[in-house]
């Protein structure tokens, strides 16, 4: 049971990281900082990959935690956008 709790906590922390990265991407994109925006997309993909390794499939991912669909990792492009 402790293992499940640790995994859930790790998933929650990484979901929060996705949200923060997506917010930073929006800022970089809006300001025209393409290099920073590209780095943030790569960072987002790394965190999403770590989550996928934990068995996470993106269910319940909020709109604020997403990048535009064309920039999302392929395994998350099917995820319904939640409010």
C-alpha cells in the first residue's frame, strides 16, 4: 500500500510539473522566445515520458497542463481536455 501511495504522490507531483511547464511555455511563446519555448516542449515530453513509465495515461489532465495538440507527446494527443 505504501508503494501505491508513493506512486500516486509521484504522479501528482509530475502532473503539477506539466502544468508549470505548460504555463512557462505559454509565456515564452507569447513573448516570442522560440528557443525557450522549444526547450520547454522537450522538458514537457521528458516529464510526460516519466509519467507514462509509471502507468499514467493522462486521464483528467487539465487544459492548463496541456500544450497545443501539435506539441503534445503522441500518447497524450487523444486525451480529452478537462476544464
